[in-house]
């Protein structure tokens, strides 16, 4: 996705106009415009020049976003990137506007309503008073000329926006007041004092000035609040270290962090930030990784361990080799993910976008009809005009446009603070709608590496003797179970004897001479075939196997010595995470390739609802496909073999410590690699969805109630009428209320399960399907498959796509008739060639 800055947008109608213009450019497959961040994300192969030209033709400005922040810029560039430029300018406009408006209100309202004294030259000269009001209003209009420039420019391009409404409303009030002032001067020349007083009451200069001032106040409050919604992104960008201490030509020098190259050796002292991702070459220390994972407990680092940019070295001196620099560091990828999430649109925003596209023209028509109706009803021009102006200035497309993006920005930022990264706005929305969570066993529910859980020595053998024998025998083996034995022995500081004539017995175990005596280790079946095992050994084998553990039998000099049991133990937080998901009304399913006995044992420990065992590496995707028939599915995994299932699921959630393939395929990444972050992510998604629905309700409700009130619909029934000034005040506060409501998401504790509610699963209806097979050239690997699959499944009528780079095909299952050209374009936009569709 390429990102662009967009200038000149003032409301949802503007963003809809830009989106429509760019979407029509050849080569653009998708376009998403964010009013909140004044940015645009574009996918496809269209050139930047064509995209910028399309934006400019629509009446706005655009430029490509630089990646300086992600790459590690200088301090001054950072300040420029993060600086709130809008609020200070609006603040100056507000102060100047209020100063002139105060004087204007004194003359127009103070004297007329409360008899406040006037200067001598104005005391009895109504023309002089009108002229003073005119010049004061002109000053306010000049200060806020941006409304008129933007509003009428948009009108000229046939794309009216919020500024158009403000400009038309204030210009109408000013224009009619000028007309009334001229009419009053004519009446004075005729000596018609009654007409003079009548026209005096027809002056709306203070309305024009108040409308502009109040809207500017609202814009300032909105800008300040919008600035706060991007605090999470700003704080992430500020984490990027500015400098690095590198070793070059045998000397330590300090250089800007963006100049560190892959392979450079850099040093980090206690208290300093690590400048780029690297591997520890020398030294030991504890590193605080809270900036990336949200985990406050420091992590010990030894030679060979990886370190990440923006984490803080706390205790020892480290010398590291740079592995990922610039925009490839973990921090840069996090910043990019949060930025991309803000630049995309959630499906829930589509209704608001459709309304926003026609909202402003509709309001202008309603205002014109309102004026015409009141004139036909026999009211004065001034009264009818006041009703029309009220309609123009109370209508607020901004609240509609901001309802979704502000909540998405705060929600994704809140997730990033806690090590939960949503790649798109759609993934943040979808996570809250899942009714089934499928968990991969190894590395997700479990730690992913075997540990010794039980030591069962034979009669007459101590635990220490059994462990020493096992350690001596397994020390030369590279088998994962052997490493578990060695790890326990080293942890307990057990001694060992040197093994001679070491031999691996393929499929059975291993043997060696230890202290001149033959020692053998292996499975129950193998050891049982070469020595007699008593009933106790058989009973322990049954017990340990039933618990999902792997028993390792050892004997020495022909005599049974005992059993060590190994298992891939579950993570400490897995049972609690599963319980929280179930309390949220979510069915939890565990997928594993293990045998059913082992799988059920682990599933029982974790407390899952269903265990699906014996799943082959390629079969997880098929399981997810079946589960999707029951409702929305989230798949949680960490391995390469999980990538297809992560792509197939409604929401793919990757464990951060997993493979790059899994992280690339996922929609959500958990940086802390803790299962407890899965219910936290769903909790955050649900809270964000609730906030969006509240914002949309307020925006629609405000306009549905405000516009009829402004038009005077209730005057015949209740006598209710709205002064244009109060309409402007309501408009200025509506957007502020929406943004402020979104900021409440910052107060949510996403790990607090006390307020969880169960939601009813929405079962998907079975639909008639059809299939098409595409022959595709250019696919070389699993990543190519994933890219084609994702492109095809992004089409609304595509239920699924089975892609094989080996066969060079994609079998597409469709829920409705889909033109071949649409399928072909989706694939070829990813730079592959479709040769045939049948």
C-alpha cells in the first residue's frame, strides 16, 4: 500500500470525493481516504503522478508520504513529522474572530436589547451603526476566508463540502444584510423612519460573524481532540533512537541511526536505547522490551539472542551485529501497521460514506426548498432566509466522516500500546464479531518445546542417579527430547559421565558405554524388548501416555533404571485465556497434528471446547473452512504451516514469536506471544465497535433532529424555531463530541474480563456455489500462493480460493456469478499472468 498526504479536505464529503476520483484511475485496485489523518492509502500499480493528478483535478492537493519517521530521522525531522500545525493556526483565528465578534455583538445586540451606550456619532444614526457592523463582519470574514476559498472552490468542482455550507450560510446572511442596509439608507433619505427601524431589524451581520467564529471554535476543539487520537502513533515514532554507537575501523563513533548498515557492529551501554534490530555478539544484559511488547519485566539477553530497536539496555554492556535496519526494524513495522490501519476503512464505515457523498448537495437543496416554502407561506424574506441559513449551518457531515476513523485510530493505538497490532481497520472490526477461535496447539497453547515433567526412578535407583544416567546418555544427541533432558540436568547442576561408543538406534533410541557399562535409552516398546519391565513400569507408561506425555525409558547393564517423561507443556496463561474466551460466548477449538490421546490430554489441561487431532500440515485450512460454516472464525497460529489457515479465517492472529510467513498472512499480530492477548484483542475490538456505533448513532441522530428543527418544521405545532447562531454552535460541537467519545477508548482496561458479555453466534446460511479454475503463470512459492489467494478472496462474491503454485492453478468457489475479467484483474494486479479461466 502506498500512502499519500491529502490537503484541503474539511469533511466527509471531501474524503468521499477524493476516494471516488482516485478509484477511477487506471491501475488502482483500492483506495481508502482518512479524514482523521488527512492521508490516503492506495493499492495497485498506478503511478504516483497519475494519483496526485486525480486528487488535484478533484480540487485538493496530494503528495507522497515519506518514510523518514520509520527509518529513523533526525530530531528536527521528527519534530516536523509529529507537530500539530493545525491547532495553533486555528487558535489564532479564534482569538482574532472573538475579538471582532465581541465588538460586533456589543453594537448589534448590546445596544438593541439592553440599551448599552453608543459613541455619539452612532447614537441616532442607524446607517452609521449598520456600516460599523458591516466592516466588523468583513474583518471576521477575512480572518476566516479559508471557509470561502475552500467552500466555493469545492462548489466550482461540483463537489460541495462542509465549508460550502458554512460559506453559503454566512455569505447569505451577509449579502441580505448589505441589501437591508442599502434599503435602510434609501428609507432614511425618504424620511421614512418606520421603514428604517424595520430594516434595522433585518440586519444579520452578527449572525454571519457568529457562524464563522463558532465554526472555527469547533474546528479548533476538533483539531485538538484529533491530535490526541494519534498520540499512540506519535509515541511509537518518538521511540525510534536518533543515534547509534558503531565500531568502524576499530574505533567507536556516533552516527545517526538511519546510517547504520546491515552487518555493522554497534555497542549499547546501560540505560541506552538499542538503535536497530540485531544479534548479541558479546556481553550479557537485561533488556526492557516494554516499548514493543508492553511487557514491563526485562528480558535476559545472552550472546546469540536477538535485540530490537527502541528497547532499552538496563544492566550490562552489549556489543551487537545489526541484522535489520531502517524501515525493516520491528519498530518500523509496528509504526507501519498502525499507520496502515489508520489509512484503511472499516466495513462499518461504508454506510456513513455513502450518506456523506450525497449529504452536502442534499442539504443545499433542503435549504433552498425551506426558503421557498416559507416565502410561499407569506413570511418575510428575512425570516425565510434565517430558516435556510439555519439548515445550512446546523448540518454536519464532519460528524459522519469522523465517527469511524477516530475510533479506529484510538483503538489501533491502544492495541499497539499493549503489543496487539491490527493491520487494517477491517481486522479491528472483524475481531469483535468472531464466535469461534481455532488455536494451533504447538507454540500457541503450549510453549513449543518439550520439557521434562516427571522423573520416575526404578526401585533401588534415586532421582539423581537416573538423571545423571539420562544426562550422560542424551548429552551427545541432537533430538529435541534429548535437549529437554540436558536442560533439566544443567538446571539442577547434575553431573555426567563421558559416554563412549555412542550410537543412535534409528526409530528406537540410543546406546553407549558409560563407566564401562552398557546404557540404553528409548521407547517403552524398545526397552521392553531387551529387558523385563515390571507391572509398575507398564502402569506408569499408561498413566504418562494418558496425560499426553512421552515416556523415555532408561536401563544400564541390563537393568531397568527408570522413566523420564517429556511434554510440550502449556503456557501458564493458556487455561485462563481459554476461559475468558468462553465467558465471551466464543467456542474454543484446538487443532493439532498429534494423536488423539495426546491432543485430548492437552485440550483438557487448557479447557478447550473441542479438540481436532491428527490434522496434517495442509489440513488446518480445510478445518477452518468447515468451522466458518458455524460462524465467524479467528485462527491463532505461529508456524509456516499455519499461514494458509490464517489467510482462510475471518481473522488470522499470529503469535509475534512465530515465523515471518505466519505474521505476513495474519490480520492481527500479538507481539508478546501470550495467549491472553487473544481475548484482550477481541475485547478491544468489541469496545471499538460499540464506540463506532455510538458515534454513528449520534451523527445520524443529530442531523435527523437538527435539520427539521432548523428548517422550522415545528414552528406551526410548537412554535420552536432555531436562530442561525445556535445552529452554528450545535454544528461546531457535534464533531467535538464524536471525537471526545472516541477518546474514551483510552480508558478501557483490555485485560479486565469483569465486563465481558456473551454474544450470540451468527450462523452463516448455506448458499449455492459455483467454481472456476484459473491457470496462472508466475507463481513460484507459498508466498505467491498467499498473495493470489488474498487477492481473489477480497472479491465479494468469492467464498474461497484454492491456489497451488506447483499446479499453476487457482480453483475459485463463488457465491454468485462473477465476470472472468474481475477475477483476471485481481490476479494480474498482483503481477501474475492468467492464461485461461474455465
